[in-house]
C-alpha cells in the first residue's frame, strides 16, 4: 500500500511539474468566441485579421472585443 501511494505521489508531482512549466500561447489560454460579423471576419486577436486587411486594400489589422471575440478592422494607410 505504501509503495502504491508513493508511486501515485511521484506521478502527481511529475504531472504538476509538467503543467506548471509548459508554455501555452496567449491566444490559447483565453476563451474567445468569434462572433458572426456583418462586414468582416470574426477574430480574437489582431493577427487573425492580417490576411483580411491585405485582401481589402491594406491598413493595420485590429480586432474589437479586447480578446473576448470581435470583428476585424483595418486602420491607417500602409506606406
């Protein structure tokens, strides 16, 4: 019984250490639901709008919603 408990604790510590030291991207750590937008695609972060801004004529990509889900927009002119 003591050996099984020791193995369980060792496994628990190893899993806890692996979870604590893993580095997840910021985008994956927050919960974001992309809404259905009327004139642009849904987004969680501005980088998801880069291709859409290139397609529509340029500008700096942005995303409304503060990381909680929003719509893409392109601001400013690219020189």
